[in-house]
């Protein structure tokens, strides 16, 4: 027997034993078609990987972090006299960076991990938007996803204050002013956020929300999100075929790749790569702790949030945009995302068949990128209405022209193809008559019903 055969047989034997003794097939997630072995199908799993790393690194940071604003003479006081009266929260962060073995790496990976999780979540969101995964039967998956988006941003917001730097305190205060303007919700959450009105009260509430309330809510939502995913199976590729079935049958499942170990290992491989890259970046560019809140050296510091809230901060800089208007804009966006599955009712999922909704997504993407860069370059600088119109207007206009032209060309070529096949034009567009029989290869995904 060759070594390779012996090796494979041994592995199969061991795996068979594990499968049998754990009854894995009964509890593992459902099998998936092999075309899903592409990163684009597992963007949500990458967010889960990032979340798991946040939980682990956060639990380790908790061993040293003190959520207190009381002046401390310990920890950082011993390392540098100038810091001897700094708040304990800042001091314990300083201690983690300077005295805990690998502490700087741990803290930096936790912070950059948060950025990465938010970035991957937006990637997952936009990928889902473009390929129309929110369409039937996945409306609730999308809506739970929107709540996950909120919870993830909430994790970022509450975590920002914890090092207790002047920068983080200023930005948190601006965020709180905006949150309190939320209709109905604002007055309700106000007392919870502000506690007794002291800085200690605020820090304690943010800490509680960051390490307990939001993670528990996030885990519960994630459970629901994955349970829904499990019940529908993975969304099939985007198509212009309105008759495409959107779920797998039980019979087809048996022909698919089992989740354990194949898909699990595939996702784990990406997870390990993720952690490796995170450590590399954190080792090369460790996070720097800025001056603590109340430090005289921090008096003139510019208020700036983390990158994912910069667009909102810049919005408040526009002349005439009050916090109430900024909050209203945010709410309209949220309601739009939440109800998207009920707004876009066409059965076709391919981007070329949904020009209006693709125009909105692409314009919003351009808007967020522009506002983020703008907010980072000129934080707190007032912008006149004319400049707003000439900077933001072209994004929406250019997108409309480009997407309109693409759609028009596609419509022409579709007509030509049908004419050459001497079939009547059935219209791949919402206003058209029923589409022709599905092209071969687009209905490979069967129905569960
Ligand atoms: C913390 C944030 C999130 C996590 C951890 C998460 C996790 C996941 C996971 C693991 C899946 C299974 C398929 C995959 O790996 O891509 C999934 C699918 C899905 N997610 Fe999310 N998600 C998050 C946020 C969102 C958001 C913001 C939306 C949209 C508003 C969303 C909508 C969906 C939909 C519709 C599916 C089913 C897609 C399919 O079957 O391919 N998710 N998500």
C-alpha cells in the first residue's frame, strides 16, 4: 500500500469514528452545492469569523481593563509620573499596551478586528444587495441582517469610549446628542445611556452595552439569521430568469457537499488567513493611545469618530443640517434597507434587471465613500449648500447615466437575441409579459416544497 493510500484510509477511519460518535450529520448545518466554494458565497461566514475573534480578544482584554473614570495611581502611574492621575480606564489601557506581554498586539488586533468586521459586514450587505439575496423566500433573513448591522455598529460606537481618551469622549458625546434626537426611541434610551449624568455613569453604561447587552443581542440575532439561512439554503446565483426556483430540495441536498468537514474547513481556512493578516497589520502598525480625557494637553483636540461614522459627522457639518435632520436621514436609510425586500418586488435577481435599485445602491456607496473621505479630511469644517450640491450631485447623476446606458444596451441586445431566435419579445423587465422558458443552466437549483 502506498503512503498516500494508507494516509487517506487512516484519515477516513478517524473521521468516520468522530462522525459516528458525535452524530455530526444530525446537527451539522445542511450540505451546500459545490459551486458555493467561492469566497463570495461565504461573506457572512467571514463576518462570523471576525466576530469570534472579537469575542476571544475582548475576553482577554477584560482581564486587565478597568471601566472606571476614577484617577488612579497604580499601573500607568508606576511607569510614568505624568500619567499618575489619569482615569483608570485610560490607565488600564496604557498598562495593556506597555506592560502586558503581547498586550499591544492584543489590543491592536481587537481594534483593527472591529474595523475588519464592519468592513466585511458592509461587503456582505452590498454583495447581497447586488445579487438580490433579499428576494423571496429570504425577506426575513435580510431584515434580521439589518438588525445585525445596527448591533454591529452599536458595538463599534460603545467600544470607542472605553480607552477613555479625550478624542473618544468628544466623539461619543456627539453620537449621544444624535441618538437622543431619535423620535420615540431617543427619550426612551436617554436615561439608560446617560445614567446619573456623571462621566462614570456614561462609561459604565457604554461598557455594559459593549461587553454584555449588545454581544448577547448580536449572538441571538445571529442564531436567528443562521437558522433562517439553514431553512432556505444558500441563495442561488443572480439570474434574469423569473422562474428560477430559490430553494434546494431535500433530495438534492444529498448530492451536495456536506457542511462537516468540507465547508467548515473551507471557512476555517479563510478564518485563519484573516487572523494572520490581522496580526501582521497590528504588528506593523500598532494602535496608538492618545491623550486621556481631561488632560490639558488634549484641550484643542479635533472631534473625530471612527471611519464608519465619519459620513454622519460630515453630514452635520452641512449648513442647515441640524442633528434632527441628520437623524431623519439615517432613519430613512434604515427603513429603506429594512423594507427593501418589499419594495423591489420583481422576481429577477440579476443586477441588469433592477436598474433603479442598483442605481440607489451604487449612488449610496459613492455617497458613503465620498462623505467618509470628506469627513476624515475636513472634520468640523462647515460646507455651504452650493458646494454640497456640486460635490454630491454628480455621484447620483453619473450613476444614473451609466446604469441607464448599460440597461438600454442590455435591452437592445436582448431584443436582438430573441429576434434572431424568431421568438416574440417577452421582456426581461418588470413591465413586460412573462419571460421565455428559462435558459439551460439557470434552473439547476430545485425547490424544497
Ligand atoms: C454581524 C453581521 C452579519 C453576520 C455575522 C452575518 C452572517 C451570515 C451568514 C453566516 C450567512 C450564511 C451565508 C454566508 O456566509 O454568506 C448569512 C447570509 C445572509 N445574510 Fe447575513 N450576516 C450579517 C449581516 C447581514 C446584513 C447586514 C444583511 C443585510 C441587510 C444580511 C443578509 C443576509 C442574507 C439575505 C443572507 C442569505 C444569503 C444567502 O443565502 O446567500 N446579513 N449571513
